[in-house]
C-alpha cells in the first residue's frame, strides 16, 4: 500500500482512511457508545469544535471550548448513546469533512502504555475491519501514520492537546512505540511529579494512610487502595508526593479533582491549599476542582477561610454481631428471607479463586440486566454501566489490591459473589456484592453470611459504603438499622 506524501500544513486534515466507506456503513461500532460518559468519546480541539459547530453540532455538546471530549446524546433507535454528529439513519457523519483528528486516526489509536510513561500507536480490535484485514497492511499503514507523528502540524496538535492520548487498553494491539511524541508530551505534562496509579502502588498507598493517622472506627471506606483502584479502567488516577504528603488526583472529562484528601502527617490546611493551587493551575477557573471524602474529624480543625464544605452521602456502619444473627422484630423480614433461601435451596459458599472469574462476570451481566428491568433512575443506570469494568478489575486483580472474595452456589451454580477488605483491624468493608435477583432472599443471605464471617475473624463493625444518592439503595441500607451514618464532606474553593 502506498500513500501520498503530505506537507505539514495538510497532515491533520489529510490522514488517509484505511477502512473503506462501504465497510464503515455496515459497521455498528463507531460513533456508538454504551454509556454517556464513555472514555472512548472523540476528543475535539478548539478549532475542531468551531468547525463542528459551524456544521451543525450544538455548541452545548462541548463542555470546554478550548478542547474536550464531546457530550453524547441518547440513541433514538435503541439503547446506548451516539456522537451528536452521527446520523443513525444514514450511518453517516455530519462533520465528516472536518472530523477531528481523533476520528481521522481511527481505527488506529494513540494511548499511554500501562505505566503511563510511553506513548503507543495501536490498532483497535473493536473495529471489525481490523480483525479481518491482513496485519501486514495494518503495519504499513501504521508506519506511515507514525512518520507523521515525528514532527510537523500533527505532532504539534497532539502536543497542544495531550488528552488525545488515551489510557491503556488491553484490546488495542501495539504496533509502534512513539519515543519522539513521548518526549514531546512529557515536557508538556501537567506536572512531571504525577504518576499513574498502578496496582504496584498499593503498599505505598496504605503506608500513606497509616502516616496520616486516619484509621479509626469512623474511617470512610474511601481511605483504602481498592476503593479507588477498581475505577482506574474508567477514570485515570494519578498521584504525587510533596513534603511527605501523598496527593491523589483523578482526571474526569471535565478536569482534575481529588477523590481523597491529602494523606500526610502534617496540617491538612497547608496541604489543601497546595492541592487547590495545583488544581487551579491545571483546570483554570473550571468548577470541577474539589476534594472529596473529607471526614468529620478532618473538617473540625480545618481553617475554612476561603473554602466551603458540601455535605455528601456518608458510609453506613453496622454492628457485625447484630447482623450476624438478625434477631428481633427490626430484622424480621431479612431473617425470613434468609430462612427461605435455606429452605428452598442447597446453599454452598467457597473462597473466590481465579477460575471463578468467567462465571462471576456472566453473573454480573445477568444481574445488570435484571437491575435494568426494574425501577432505575438515570443516575442508577449510569452507575450500573460503569460497574462492569470495576467488577472485572476486582475479579482479575483481587489478590494484588488486597481484597478477598466469596462465591455462593445455589444448587451447585454460582449465583452470588461478594468482595471486601479490612478497613481497620475491627471494621470489614463490603466493596462489591452481587446476587441473582431471581432467587428471593439471596442478597439478604449473602450479607448476613458476610457479617458472620467478618465477626468470626474479629470484626466489630461492618462498613457498607455510601448509597450513591440512589433512593432504593438508601432504603435497603436503612432497613438494616445502621448504628451510624458517617458524615463526609466535599471541599470547594470559594470563587473570588
């Protein structure tokens, strides 16, 4: 395959298209997304946004006019979401002639390697054409595109818009390493001290929590490595250390924020001031800058001048001994459902092992379909769509991130699983719990069994995390009579 040589002025607009139009029109992958905030949404630079708006895409579809991923719209012909420039009836792109470089590159993809240190060029196996075409053809094409990424207009555009580099994806096959672009982007990185949150960081993360002296019976579930790491496939997490304090950041499509207060032995005041100074440098005046999961014990001594505290949903904490027996009228309904499960089925439990992974993911998908078939608000649907990747992460890397799990068999088939971790030596935190909703009482049986097991291993308290603002989940958690609902706060800076 040969390609016409291009000068740098035309590189960004004239990237040759490898996939034929006839193939694209038969495809049902591109421009369609399962969730509204998919990290695969195309990124538009400021000029590409202006071009798209000129061609009819609403300006409101771009949250940041200086460059952003596009906001998707609900599909009118089925489930999922669409790029607002895509016409699902004709299968055509309404801005094809001025489509962004992110789309022009596809089905090649730019991404960081798993360590977040090197830029790679890969081919995306989600594209049906890329699964069918000869690898030799792909490599010739990739070599040509890589040659455009050494210098000139295209590399300038990418360096000025580093969000064009996506996160590492297992299903994108690496065809080229791009050391020149890596070096260019490293010099433009928002802060050279930032490091991607990796599974190997678990011990250091836990040590930082210990140094901050935040372990107590009122500790939030968020003060643990697995709570954050399981979401890294959906949201890039980064961390840095300054003056003996660990700063954990996440980068959403809207900008940078802190999902946890700074972790260090010193005053929270100074660390928070430093954190907001950094986020202001990275976000500008965007309102996304915030620090989540601030505990009541941290808020009280904090000098709040210039900041405001917003109360958020808190963790539900229960007596392990009370829920292990479910005694008395307050727990009559849960006790009856547990008894029904044991009366109608043969129930077996065993520790989770790697060979259970496929069956558990099949169960999760079945459970998600059952949830979607019930009453679920918009936020609940978003959380459910995001959950599959988080569950897959835990099922794959449970040992490395410090969680343990149990699978429950009903009449020999795996119909439930649960995972958790020791938040403190006396508090067991329930991280995940999935139970087939077609088996009445199974969810209640699993939760009681979790409490019994934790109690036998020394637990005094069970932390079941927050309710995410979902009314149904809130009602279910309240029905178990929590001994406490821990206050949690979000810090934002008052606009000057």
